[in-house]
C-alpha cells in the first residue's frame, strides 16, 4: 500500500521499519519539528526524522496541520492509508479524510482503557495486570475510534515503562502490518462505553517518592516513571533517581534503609511493607545497579531517605 507515516519518538521507529520491510511504499514521513537539545541547545531531529533520513525517505515536519497549504500537500500524496503512532499533533478532519482508507492509529493500551498521552506509564502506575496494543480507525475524538485489531500482553512484576515501551512498540509494528494485509476483511469494533480511562500526561510533580505510602504504590511509581522522568528521593541531601524496584519483605520507619540480606541489597521501608531498589542514578551521573551504587554511596542500615 501507499502509506503516509506519522510518528515522532523512539516508540514509532520500529513501526516505520516494519512497514518498509513488509514492502509498503512510504509516500512521506511526518514528524514533529527538530527542537533544541543538549548542552549547545542546537536543533536536534526527532528519532523518526533521523531514521527516515537514513532510509532516504521524504520528511515533513509542519508545526501544525491546520493550514490549507499543508492539508493540500498531504492530500496530494495520494495515499492509500496513513499510519499514525505517537505523532504528537491533532489531525484535522481534512487530514483524516485524505487517504483512501483513512488514518490508522497504533495505541499502546487496551482501549477504551488509557486513552490519551501516557498509557504505558499509567498502566504500570495503576497496577494493571495486562495491557496491549490496539489498531484504531482515527476520528475527531481523542482515541475514540473503532478498533480493528488488538493484542494483549501481561505486565511483568518488575517491568518498567521503558521495558514495556519496547515490547509494545514491537507488538504494534507487527500488528499494523497484519492489519494492512487484512484490511478489507477487518470489521471495525466500536469501543465500549464502559471502562473509559484517560492517561494524563506525566507531571514531574508526581515523581517525588513519599515513603509513607504502601510499598506496592511506591514500587509502581518507581517502575512506572522509569526511565523518564524518574521517581526520586533525597539521600543525605543528594537527589537520587530510582529506576528499578521490586516488592520486598521487611518493615521499619518510612524511608529507612533496612539491614542487608546480602551486600548489594538496598531495601527501604515504606508506610506498609518495603521495596528493594534495583537501579539508581545520582544527579550528574549514569544509572547504576544497586550493588555498584552502594560502592560509591554507602547507605548503612538505619539511613533515612
């Protein structure tokens, strides 16, 4: 099929690669414009932009799709379908209507649960046992369109947003290729009216850990916010990101480092229960596994975070 691809972050890259591997003709790639990044604050192309350029594809990055000239240029691509995955701009009706088969979105949740911006983070933070990927026909509402295909997967007990992100990206790439191959035979299923939830964009104010909360909540917060923005606490006045955890046995005052079962163990008491911290990152340094972190920052039993 002749496909317009619309995506921006790392999550979208495997989908673009899969469409090409499946033999589809990429008419153009749409992504967010380059933005200042790094110490020099120079404009940096998005991951999709960079990969599309490597593949020799035409890249367009309008700041909006509302202009008549932008919409006419989109329509002139004469596409069979647009594949949209984490693009980041609202698609006006004229854009939705331009491809012959419409616009298909790859959404990283089991719709109608977790419509919106941060479905992977929210699924982990809420303690969902399962999540998945949906291929949805796009319409004007926020992730409200009928679903063509869906695939479920369990969320691992120690899985972080970063790890689940990579799994769902690969699942989405395979599923959209399946959908395009069987498009004429698929029957769109309207989303259920019950069970709608919204995955609000992650606010950095959510990231500071309150050790008075139950261990299960703290564990989900750490895993759900890893790697970005990263749950954090202060250790003897030093800000430390917490990037991996699991539930653990033990009790003590909230935030208290408990006696070690083995040298690399870093278990911290919560309001109820405890969590074992598996991966941490001091400000200005790289992420480290707990045993390596403890070699550079000794935290004896009784230390309060």
